[in-house]
């Protein structure tokens, strides 16, 4: 039962353009969503998050959008840089601040070409 | 704040052997999580501690797996009688719960990569 899905295993984007990574979830009880970035042989690094009471959160080049009715979130990276090349995981949690575990998607490998 | 550390970073073992991994969370982080990641998948939750109490265990955590956090600081994850299917990256994350609904982040360590031959 895959509660969080990232349907695109890979994405290739030209440097300077926008990268859009997508994530779908099935559990309407999730109240917090996060994006992590992962390089090979390292642990995931937190990127940006959003509470279910919001529909948008921005941090520099990164913006996360949440569409609760569609149970869909997306991460926009503008402009994309070669250093953004990594695997991106979306994660969701129920009762996050009370210790809720993270449920991760399968990941999308982003390649930003110079 | 030196981040979450995990040891060893790599472990190769033969099927049937026992292995133990250690996680040192960020100091003052009262919650500690273990996840497992296999190739092509996202991390999967295994178990978590609040201080020294183990509050939740996944169905993925068979009886060959045991985790402890004896003094509410570092944690160990032991796998007994390892099987080839146990080969994975084992990730530890820590988190500081805050009153008032302030959001925090689960910080991950670099992981321990286990290969069972």
C-alpha cells in the first residue's frame, strides 16, 4: 500500500529552467509534507516543508505547492542549477509534531544539464 | 550541533551473522527514528523512540530486529541471523518536539550500508 507516490523516476532539465517534481498521496489524514534531497552515499537532507493548512510555501529558489483536494504536491525549483542534481523524495506525516513518522515516495532523480 | 552520526558507515557480513549499528542523534533531540532504504525506493519507517521509550514499531521490523535507546541518547539497531534481504541502507533521524505546534525537521544521519553475502 503505497500511500505516497512519485510517478516520475527521473527528470532532466536545462540549467536556468524550472524543475517541477510531483508527488501524490492517498491518506487525507496527512497533516505535514516535506521534501528531502539525497546525494549518493549520504542521508536525506531537508529542503522545504508545508503544513496542510497552507497551499504554498517558498524558500529562495524552492517553492512547494499543496493541492489537498487533488491530494497532490509539487516542488518547483527556479532557476535550476547543476548542483541541484540529486534524488528528491517527498514525505508525508500524520501527527508530525507529535512524533508522526515520515512516509516517503520512491524518489525522482533530477538531472540539471549545463 | 554536530549533526546525526551513524557507525559504521558500511558493513559486510555473511548470512546468519548478527550485526549492530549505532546512531548518535543531535543533542537534546528527544525523538529518534530508524528507517531502511533499499535500491530504488524511499526510506521506510522501522521504529521510533521518544527519549528511552520505544513508541512505535513497523510490521517490517521482524523479531530478528531489536532497537534500544538505553539512556535516551544514542540508539542501537541489532539484526540477528542476517538474511540477504536485509541488505539495505539503514538511516537514523532525530527530531526535537516543541510545544506550541512549532514545526521542526527530522534530521537524517549519513546511514549505514549493510551488505549480507
